[in-house]
C-alpha cells in the first residue's frame, strides 16, 4: 500500500544509524554506509512525494488504531515538500561531509548522529499527532546538540550552552501548551484538534494557548526577540553541520507554525497583527545585526534571522496568495541557506579564514567555482529570474494589497540590506586582490585528493543547479506552492484525509 511508504525514509535513516554503530571506528566504511543510506532515503522521499502529488494526502494509522485514538502519520503536499527538501539537503551534505568532516569527529559518531537528526526531521514533518511532534522535536534537539558540541572546542561549548538553554525553554513552553490544549479538548490528533478547538467556549484560553505555541515554535525559528542564540551558535560547528542547521532546523519551527496556525488555530485579527509585528522586528533585527559583521558564517547566521521574518510575514498576511509566496520562499531558502554554509566551508578550506577583510582573489584563482558561488549569492538576493525573486514579488504584492505598508517597507529594506551584504561579500572575497599580508599563504585546498575535491565541490554545484532550476522552472514551483497554499487555506483537505474513516 502507498501509505506504507510514509515510514520508509524514517526507517532507512534509523537503520543506517544503527548499522553505523557497528562500524564505530572504521571511517571509510562509515562514509560508504552513510552515502548508501542517504541515497536510498532520497529515492524513497521522491517516491513519497510522487505518491502524494498523484493521489492526494497519504495517511498511516499505526496498529490499525483509527484517528484520533491512534498514532497518525500524514503526508500532505506541505509535508511531502519538506520531506523532499530534507532528502536533497541530507544527501548533498552527506556527500560534502565525507571530505569536510575530519576523522576524529567521524570516529566520535558524526554520521550516526547525522542520520538520527535527519530521522527526527522527517518524523516531525510527517507526524499527524501534536505530542509526537514534540517527541520528534526532542530527537532533533538532542542530535543537534551532540553535533554542535562534537569536537569539544571552547567556543563550541559556549554556543552549545546558549543553544540548549533556549531550546529547553522552547520545549517547556511547547509541552505546557500541549498540556493545556489536551486539557481543554481531550485530543492530541492535529486534524481532530481543529474540530475540538472550534467548540471550546473559553476563547480567551484558546488565544493564550495559541500564543504559547507561537512563542515555543518562535524560539525554535529564531524570531524576535529570542533569536540571539542562533547567531551565537551556528558559526561554531563545521560547515557541514552548519548547512543542516541553517537550511533545515529553523525551518522545522516555521513548518510547525504553518501546521498549527492553519489547522488547529484560525488566527483572529489580533494574532495576525502579532505575527506581522514580530515579522517586522525579526527582519529589522537580522538586517541590523548583519551590517557590521566580518565573519562569513556570522553574516549568514544573521541573514537566517532576517529571512525568517519573510516567512512569519506570510502567516500574518494570511491569504492564499501570501501562502504561495511563503511556500515558494521556503523552498528557495532551504536550498540556498544550506548551500551558503557549504560554500563558506569551501572558502575556509581554500583560504583558512572566513574574515572577509583577510580574503580576496578567489575569482582570479578559481573563476569557475566563483561563478557557482555567484549563482548562490545572487539567488539569495533574488536577482531576476533567480529563485529568490519570485516569492518576494508575491509577498510585496500581498503586503501592498492588504494595506500593510510598514511591512512592505520592511520587506524592501531587508531585501536591500541582503543585496548590500552580498555585494560586500563579492567585492571583498572574490573581486579584490588578496591582501598583502596573506600573499605568501599556501592554498589549503590544493593538497586535497581529487576525490576529496569532488566531494566538496559537487554538492555545492548540485544545490546551485537546484537553485537555478527553481528560478528558471518557476512555473512548476508555483504549481506546487499553489497546491500547498490551497491546502493551508482550506484545512478541511487535511482534516478529511486523516478522519475519513470517522463516522
């Protein structure tokens, strides 16, 4: 049955991690096993997306306990899109990791934890139960904490303390919100909660519960004012880990906001205004934070914060066209942010620094690679017709039509700052000559064996190709985004798919 495919990608990553435990100290074998596991999971994720696209939402009731009483897994179009994005990023980052991660980290379980992290992400995207969403969140947090501290360097430990503290706070708020929600509805199934919440008489308590979910998921998404943990954490681990964090982890919080605030809670005008205000402040905070930064990874971390504001703004606008823009931007952002962190790792390998004032001459020394980097950077900005351009136009249009002119101004301001920073990176890192104190430097990329260079460069080129495909094949991405947006705007599609057997 098609529904059995829902668990397949999760199980493949779990089994891959278990097999890797047997070969704890065999580095080369771990790389091979991880690559095989990622490849199989990638194909299964594509299969699941195709099944969902062709047949509509796919559901699985574990143990034949029908919803809302059993454990439900659901692959609607939004879940399927997130699963495919996770598969693309995990496969490319997995290949990149075979050369970018040193042997000592691999021997201490890098690939094992990597697969548990991807397993947690897939589980969170596919679960139809709000308590199991919390459980999968905890799998992700534990795995990410281990990856963040792997290596045990002082700056890693400092950033990990901030990371785990804020995520523990978010988890506590999330669990509290679940407890209150269960207390007033008696249900944990997301589809069933839509019915139960609608008949709760105490609407004030419902609003408070919704705000608790917003704060819990908002912390995980790095929204204003509790975003500071992200720029303090994401620049410390190796670039391969940063690629997973920057591309997927914060998007898990955003995905959860989409899911909860389009199915369980229908925001009133007050909540919509809260979303818009928080989106504006998040964009401004990220944009101002990035201006005076010199380290590429810190710049990327603040840009993550800034661009999360775009996604929150779409929820605040709460129209079907805004949802189209948000979903399109989400697809674009996952690919580009993951690739930017891998790009920063390549620059680190070549020049042994990420301080843009000490960099230079990359276009002269590596013209072909620099062109690939240009595609990534200009996709981030949204230079037409690249991938970032199309969703921004939709968000600009909706903000204007809804009369949210301050939001529109902030969206334009954040886009201008992104353009300014990307121009600065291009001028400092690629265009200018290498500063004189570094002229005698050794090219640290040169000693890599050919297979090592391929493993570092191929994933970056592949994701740059995906970004180009998104931009130049925007019609198909629009079609996918429109279907997701329709399902978000009409939650009955999801609810009926899950509760179809309930009479």
